[in-house]
C-alpha cells in the first residue's frame, strides 16, 4: 500500500528537534513471556482530596492481556494512568520495565509503553495516515527505516486503510477510535495501556480490537485494557482485575474470578455466570424478571 505523502511539517521530525532528551533514549531490550513490564505496588492515589485508589497491587506481564473491570468510579482509568506514569501515586510505587516510573524520561517511556486515552481530539486537520504516523514519533531519532511499514500494518490491523487520506475530523466516533488505536499500534511499544478502546465501536470492531490485543500479547507484548463489557473480558483476557471502590477485589483468570456472587456484590446488580456451551468461557448476564 502506498501511503499519502505527509506534509512538510510532519509530526515526526519536530519531536527529535524539540526534545533533546530523545537523542539519548534507546529502545528497550527484547522481553520474554512472563516478564513484568509494569507493576503497581501498594499504590494510593488521591485526586481532588478523595482517595481514588487505596493499596492497589497489579502486575502486567509480557504475553498477557490484563483486563481492568469494575463499576463506574472504581478507579480503573486512574490505575491505568498510574501504570502509564501519567498519574503519580501519593504512596506506593509504580515500576515500568523494572524501574520506578519517575526514573524514566518521557522519550524513554514513549519507547516502552503506548497509551490510548478514552477520547482523542485534534485541533488541526491531520489526515488519518498522519495521525497514525504520530505513533512513530518516539522512533524518529533512531532512523529505523520501519515507519511506513509500522503505519501500514497498524492501519490494516484496525481496518482504517481505506480512509487514510481523509481528515481525522471528518470521521465518525467509532472510526476515530480505531485510528487512535492504530496510532498506538504503530508505536510498537512492548506495553500497551488502553482505556476503554471498544466504547465507541460496533460489534464487529469490538471483536477486532480485542483480537488484535490478544495477538499482540501472543507476540510477547503486555496489554492492559479497561473494559466495561465483562463478556469481552472473559473471552479475550488472560487475567482480570476486578476493581471496586479503589481496591482490587479479585485478580486472576476470568474463569476463576468472574463469580456471580462477587460480581453481584461489586456491581450492586444481581448477575448470573455460566459457561459458554462451545468455548467454556464465562458468560455474564444480569438477572432479569421473566
């Protein structure tokens, strides 16, 4: 596929010019399945005078998809922000690739973890291809020669190649979400931190995004994803951490931690959990009157 030519003021080149620290950053070494790429150890986070996370411990390992689930206000996005080093804990420590998050410079972090926020907004009329290419900014000073390939692969994986030349601002909400996800994939960081990547997507593309997450984990990356759909978490996550009121109520394989009693208590809504007749994965549905 031939990508549209980027404008002279590409988002790639200014990055290395304006960030002298980027000249000293080096890519992370290869990881092995089971390596801890991010860890929150007994962290507390206070925002606006309210303790949002209290004594939380989670670990993201290479080769796994970790789903953060729980009701609204449980602290899922705050925990993801802490693992990304975007939110500083008031107590405890967050480690990324074995080092305290504060020990990394921003350019070094950008080579080690890629972050997808809940929403993506741009004030300038960048094309889809240019937005996805922004994911390559951390690599600009390294001149790996893989930018076009990484962008093309990410766009193909998220099914946005067909509108590569369209302005990002002209896309629907779901299309924007997929382009933002493609940008994260193009960054090719070994740790992916995704905040509700399926929220604006239709059924087909919800499944697509989670299949890509699973494939990235099988290739050796660590993926942490905030999800509200427990069915998606049960089908695609290797582990799920259930948050409630700023604490982790359970952490383990979905087949073990998705229990009707626990979920009913956490969500304050009676639910039923039963195995899928073909795959055996847990199916979760609210208890409803006949």
